[in-house]
C-alpha cells in the first residue's frame, strides 16, 4: 500500500521541476492578491443571500485583483427541477455581479443539473449535466494568465455509471490540459483549481488511516491528472468540496489547499466549530505566495455542533 502510494503520488511529484536554481523572475515582483471563495451553496433559504452578500462586501473592501470561485456556487442543480435550478443560477449570476473585480468561476458537483433528479432528466436536454452552467455562467474548464502566473480551472465532476456524480476528469478535458501545458514555459508558476480535491488527508483524519473513500470524495484519476504537470512549476492546487480547511505541502514544491467554505457547514456553522464560514486570501510576490483564511463574520447564532 505504502509502496503503491509512493510510486503513484510522491515519486511523480518529486520530479516536478522547480528547484530553487530554476526559479525565474516573473513580472509579479510587485505582487498581486486574489481570493478563493469555494462552496457558497447559494439559495434563498437559510440566510444564504445575506451571508454571501457579507462575503462579497468583505472581498470588495480588500480590493484583490480578482476572485476565483471553487464550485458549489448554488444549492443545488443536481436534484432540483429545471425551474429551481435555473432560478438559483440566475440568483448567483446577479449577486456575483456585485464583485468589483473580475470573477473566474469553477464548477462544482452541485452545479451539474439532473444527475440525481427524480423524476430523471433526459440526458439529451441541452441543460443536462454541465449544460446549464455553460449557458448561464461560462466555460467549465479554461486557463488565464496574470502577472506571469498561469491559472487553470478544471471541472473534476463527471456522471457516474451508478447514477449521480463522481470525481473524475474526463478524457476530453485531459486532452485540453495536455495541449494547454504545451504552451506554458516549464518555469512559469501554475495554479490549478478544482472543486473536488486531487489530494486530501480529510478522509483519513475523519475515518482512520486505512479508510478508502467513495467515488465522489476525491478525483479518482488523480495520477493521470497530475502526470502532465510532472516537469512543470505547479505551485498551488486550490480545492473545495470537503468544507474543510487544510494545507498539504508536498516536498516544499506543491501545496494543495482545501479552502474551507463560504457557507461553512451549509449555513449552519456553530459558533464553536473548528471551521468558520470564510474564504482564502492569497498574496503572490515573485514566484511565491502566502495565504490566510478570512472569516468574514457570518454568524448563525448556533452554539452546538451540527
Ligand atoms: Fe459543497
């Protein structure tokens, strides 16, 4: 088991090419700041509109260069009727227009329309799966550059043969990742964004060292997804989905950060919870970065654990 892990994860990552001697001077010497807001779970109920507005106001007061969202923007399209899903997307579209800076959205499992609907949605419906997101929000995987850094946003949710969703990057998207990286200088710092995590210790923390989680918790073809980055300068992987805050620093080269949740525990976070509703602030200088978790002050008034 350990040998398999080492061979499968750590050895490939060990060969990532970003030794100090290869560090390049980027145009980001002055630095820039961005925020990562994941797992918003916006809906008209539970005070979520007021909570999200508080998060937006907090972000605007911080003046980051841009916002990245980490998926689970709405709650939800997986099971909802077409009308409910559409209205939630419209609500998100309207409210996210309140950010005073560009917003780069990532798609979460809860944005995939119809995967768990009852009665079932016909897969030929153009809004099925990723269709509604693409129609109302934009591309579900794409890249952009900012001050010498390359950002890649993935959609790591796929339809499961057993029904519902699973963590997997499909072949079409894998082809895009490989093609996109061909255009990137190996020394360029890269940030990868994925709702469903590629790497996390949360299943082991919660259930023990030998626990193997279900197909919806992590991206199952993680090794295939990370392989094209082996000789690139992957610095940071921003993840959501688990409503947990963790940082995994692998070989002091790649950091995997699961970014808490704007909604905390689905807008029910107790005052004494380990995780408060919040988001990440990331400050980049040169080809390095620091981060902190911003508790934007939402309080449900619940004092016992969920
Ligand atoms: Fe979530």
